[in-house]
C-alpha cells in the first residue's frame, strides 16, 4: 500500500497506465484507499426553463469532445482529444485517485544555498513570503536576469520545512530542464521530480515538483503552494485547459503565485500583491536592442543566399568566439537558412535533440544555434549574443522580444552583449520592447 500511496497521492492516473498490478489496485479500491472516477464527467444544467447535459474531460476540463465507436463499451463513446497524448480519456475509462490516509511528510530538509540576495531580491522575497503566509496571490514582476529563482529559494525552504508540498510550474520544457538541477543542488536531500513530455518515469512521492503546466493535468488537490514561472508564456497564457489544470492541481483553499519578466495586462490587473524588480542581480543595465534593416531576407534565403548583414554578424561572433542564438519567425525559413550556414545546427519545439543541442552550446561544443521562439525563455548561457531575423513579424510580440533580449548579458562576468533586431520595417512591438527595457534601466529599483 505504501508504494501506491506515495505514487498516487495528489495524482489522477489512467487505470490502465498505473504501474501496479490490477489485483493491488482492486484491493485498494475495496479498502477505500483508491477512488475510481469516469474519465468523462457529466452534469445537468438549467438555463431559464431548459434543462441540458454537459460533458467534460475530468483530467483537462475540455468540453469539446469527440464520439467514436468503442470496442470496449460496444457503442458510441465520447473521448477527449485535448489531452490524448497522455493516454485516451473516454466515457468508459477510469481515472484513479488516492482517497486513503494522508501521507505524512517528515523528512529533514537541508537548505544548501550559500548565496546572498540583493536588496531588491530580498525585498521581493520577503513580500512573497508574506503573501504565501496570508494565502494571497502574488506576482513577481522582475526583469530577465534579476535572479527570480534565487529569491524563491528561502520561501520554498520554509514551505518544505513546514511539511508543505510545492510545485513550480512553467509552460516551457526548457525552463524545467534549467530549474530542476538548480533546485536539486539547493535542496540535496529533498525528493524532487522534474516532469515534462518525454521525461523518464519517476516513482514515489516528491515533496517538490518542477513541471510543465501540461503535466499538471495529472494532478488534483495535490499542492499546498504553486508558483507559475513564465506565467505569460505560450501556451499557458491562452490555453484555458492549462489554467484549469493549475487550479485543479492546487488544494482547494490555496492560491497561485506568478513569476515573470513580462506580465500580461490581465495578470497586472488581477493580482493585487506585486513585487517589481527592474535591475539585474549584478547591477548592470539591461542590454538594449539595436535595429538594423534586412530587406528581402526571405527571398534571398530561399534562393540559397545568406543576407550579407546576417552573414557578417555571424562571422563576427564566430571570430570572437562568442556563443550566439539567431531567432527566425518560422521553422521553414530557419531550416532553409540552416542549409546555408556551416556547422550551425537548428532547433525547434519538436526537435528530439533540443535538450542535447542547448547543452552543447552551453558547453561550447558548437558556436551557435538557429532557433524559433522556443528558446526565448529559460536559457542561460554565458556571454551569449543574439540576433532576431524578421523582428517585425507578428510572431515576435513585445513580450517575446523582451524575453529574447533577456538572454544577453546575464552573467556578472559578461554583463553586456549584442542584441540586434533585423527587420523590414520597425514594428510597434519592436518599439515597445525597446521602450520598456530602457524604462527599467531608468527606474533602477
């Protein structure tokens, strides 16, 4: 029972995917320790004098379900396409949750961080701690490179020592891969699970979970505190089912806290308690992007020729032995450009080698990477230089451009760097990104 309790506490899992025998699961259901729920839940609603039935996926909350001829129940059966990558949820499938005795957390917590917070970080950390203790939602609005993760350390340390279960969720896999080893180093004897698509199977109970927001589909009433890092990032910012998953994963009486350098207007409006940090931890100003025209770049690349300015910028980076990222507005254009570059690989969201390529760039085993907006966040590489091709394209919102600029100058040893927006006409988003960066440099708080 102990292994099943550790695995399923706070989780909802497809019955056929649970890594325990059917006999053990049936026995725990009989004992009242596990509760099965239908994958598709129905409810009756009334509008004026009309009564109607609604159906939704219990795992992700999706209402737009599809019918199919099911061999299992021998009839038309509804299923959810939204979260199907985690196993198909249908009307005749069961989701299993732990409903037995609560799991006691009594492990001693070692807090092995010897760093020192800046005055701005300490103020924000203290304000966040007060919000956590009073159970009020809090927004950390801090520039890229301000040390947002470090200011979380003392807060999470107190929560773990109090026996709380904590989740740091983020829309991006790359951020999970960046954060998980840092948290494990700071809390060396705490069981920490890093959950993302393609992650290795992890069993047992983790007091601290670092996960993509997609992975929270599989949790319910699990966490005493949830921090959503990069809360404005795609797809979480526009996907109601991911927002549903975060709210389902937290315990009913608790709130969600948010951390980002580029909060949406909705976050700024809805979260009353806020902390603003406009300076980086090393005290140097944020690198300001420069604008440079790059006319007909798409036509040139499609004809098999690199634009002269882009080639010159890349050659300069390689001659100076400076690692770099070149952002492209589309995957197709990036792939066409990758043929023209020598020894510079490309990376995108579906690239199975994405993790390895970023690690090779960090370890100076390759000069640079061509990328889509997938690497706009969660990447810290010393002395990185950045170019954006087609910065005026609609894919590059002001928040995306600010995040891209935030990859430059993050190290105290290399606090400056080049960030160039190649364009065919300056967009409002380009202007806004530059203005907001300069405004943070002016405020200095």
